[in-house]
C-alpha cells in the first residue's frame, strides 16, 4: 500500500471500522450495547466517508486516470450510507437487521479492501508528494467537522449542506 500520510490516515480508520464491524457481528452482546456501538460506527463511517470524498476523491475526480475509481467509490459510499439508514429503522435483534447488517458489512469490507489494494496504490502513482500531504491536511481537518455534521444528519438522508 502507499505510504503517504493520507493513505495511513485512511487505513487507520479502516482498521478501526473493521474492528467495530466485528464487534457489531457478535450477537451475544446485548442489543442495547450493540445499538450504541452501531451509532458510534455510523458516525465514524459517515465522517470518514465525507472527509475522504472532500480530500482524496475530490482530487481523484479531477484526474482522468483516477476518475473512474473515485466515481465507483463515491457510489459505494452512497450505497452503504443508504443501508445504514435502513438499519437505524429496524429492531436491532431482528433477523431482518442481522441480514441487512451482514450484507452491509460484506459490501463495506469489500469496498475498503478495494481502496487499500487498488485505489490507494493507483493514486500514489499519479499524485505527487506535495498533493498527498495537502490531502492529508484536508482530511485531518475535515473529519472532526464531518463528525459533528453526521450527528445532525442521519445516514440515508440528503440533508447535508
């Protein structure tokens, strides 16, 4: 994988999200505790995705060599966000919640694996060091702001400004 700080930041978030997904999949944990963890996960994921789109993806969309990868990833972010919204409206102990969660988990883990294995190396090949540093600065600045935004805007909504 690429070594620049932007990719390290994103990979660190992915590892945190993988851990949260594994804990959410443990249905021996009481529903109330899983519901709280799910809320933490959805805030983490929404803030990560928005900051990633505003930094790395925004730059990739401007590069003809990287544009298709960025479009694909933005579409996958929207798909996962929609499923998160659906999950919020279901009973956390229901079979429907479990089935939808495992679908979302599989799709999201595939997405982040694809980013790390394909997209980040392709971006690292195209982008210079100064651009990657600037993207890391943007990402690190935007993520806490996006976390605050996510608290007021549930997944699956189009309320974001």
